[in-house]
C-alpha cells in the first residue's frame, strides 16, 4: 500500500530573530505522522502567504526564496520514489533516514542467529529438546562456513540476504557439505526461522524466501514385523544389560513413545483412563502435545517388572533407561543375536508401534495419530503408506464384495 505524503511550509513564529524575521519550516506528513525541518530561510511575517505556503510577490527575494522551497518540495518526492524503487516500506523512520541522509542501523546475521540459539539453550528441557539445540548449533556453523566459502566474510548484513543467497546456501549444503536432500532442507528450514524472526521484528522489509521452494523426499521408515518382535521378546540373552534394554525397547514398541519421553516417565504419568484401565498421560517433549496411551498388557507387564528397581526408586523413573547412545549400541548387539538385519535403533520402536502394533491391527489412523502425539495427521499417514499387508487386507474385502456381486449377476443370467 502506497504511503500518503504531504508537504507544507510555514513560519515558526516562536523563533523570531533580532531582525524581526521568522524561520521558514518544512512539515512532511506521512500517513498522519509528521516531522518538521528548518529550511534555513528567514523572512518578515508580512511577506509570507500562509494560504499559498510561500513568499508573496514577484521580487528577486521572493523568486529566490520560493525557488529554494520548490527544490525542497521536489526532494521529498524524489525520496519517496527512491524508497519505492528500492522496495523499502515507506514509514516515517525510513523516509526520515533517507531524506536526511542517515543510514539505518545495520543488523548483522551472526549476532541474531547466536542470540536465537542462546535463548533456545535457556529453554532446553522446557520448550526444546537437547537435540533441537544441537541441530541449530550445527545450522549456525554451516551458515558461518558458507559465508566464508561464498563471500570470504564472517558475517553479512541481513538486508543483503536475497533469493540468490538462499539458493547458493542450499547448493553449498548439497555440494560441499554432502548433505542428503532432507538434511539440506532441514538446515534451510532452520535458517528460515531466523529470517522469519527478522521479518517479525521489522528488521527486513521483504522476505527472501518468498519465491523459494524445497521439498522433503518421503523416507521409508523401518519397523519390526510380528516375527521380529516375537524373536526379541522370547530371546534369553543371559546378560542383564541386554535384557533391560530389550524390555524398554519393547515397552516403546507397545506405547509408541520416543526415547526422551520414555526417559521422562514416572509413576505420575500413569493414571486411570476413560475405560477404567491404566493409561499413560504424557506431554511429548518434541511437540508439547499430550499423548494419551492405554497400556497394553505387554507394556504393563514391563512396568510392573521394574517398579522396585533401584534406579527407578532412587530417580523416580518408571523404567531404568540408559543414555540414548548406550541404548542404541546395545540394540545393535540384540539385532545381531536375534539375526535381525535391520539397523535397530530405539526410534524404530515408535515406528513399530505405529505400523505393526496399531495400524496393521485395524486401529484407525486418527486414533494412532492421537496416541503418537502428532500435531498433523499427514505425519501419521506416512506410516499407513508403507503397510502392504493392510492394503492387501483392505483390497481383499473389496475383491470378495465384487466377487459376490458378480456371482449373483451371473446366477441371474443363467
């Protein structure tokens, strides 16, 4: 929307000099906001026309004075044109800085990015997971390295960030950093958050991401089938640490909780649900959405098994969970012993709950999404897409329906 600008010249009667002359001031009004500037010119009040906003008469003095005022008026509209052509939003501040030749405060990218990460660090455990902070720390490093690689500089003014900057940054991530598609897109997404922060604070007048598009490629998520789950459950490892890790992993397979959420569980998270049985009520660390999960018999059995475990009692935890790194290390041992060729990690348990445990057994997508604590049904739909077994079962019902219909029609024909 174009700003409405008006110009007025007037005498400031409160500032009469020793010769009885008054200063001529210029008043510029932008969308109702105004600022006054001295023209440096003085005249007697009787020579001034308030209605015409100029000096009276056609004398040499009047021509020179009025000519000077017209030059100043023209400068106002030249400034307006310059801002418009530069696609800078015309506000009182931006106009005043341009008109008076003042440079607006230059904001650099790195301090803004670093301050974002500092605040995020303060909120780890409340609003953010440690992994999220780690990813933004890596994003900051990649951005610094890109600036050095592309521009041979350690920082850049945010107003210089444009569409070309973003596409070059993406190219750098893919070519120099060897990032896969989805990894590159995630780093660009993190950078986009910083730019959105600049836009929200009014530090940028245009969005460099306006015409940028990226697409996350769908990843086939690994999960365990029924046979593999049974193999892990029934295996006698004879090693306590592996059995503990196995139990907690299976617990996650039957609840769908991610590692950080299992780690935070206590007896307080278990309560009686709407059906009179025990449920888990837990706010997901990642999305801060509530997961409400009825405890299946297998999960309940594991909870009871460890209710008196020293680590659970001393640390008020539901299960004696180890660090994520150690859990994943021991899960690789379990996979080898059970002859499972998949790259077994703790997060596979969550995928297994979504697919083998729930969707494959006819639990509706919306219900699974609610239990997983997803904020978007599309996230849950990724699991449904990979279930060939479910597709086969659904289509078999349809086949039988058509088969029955065709037999009826054929019978009538005969």
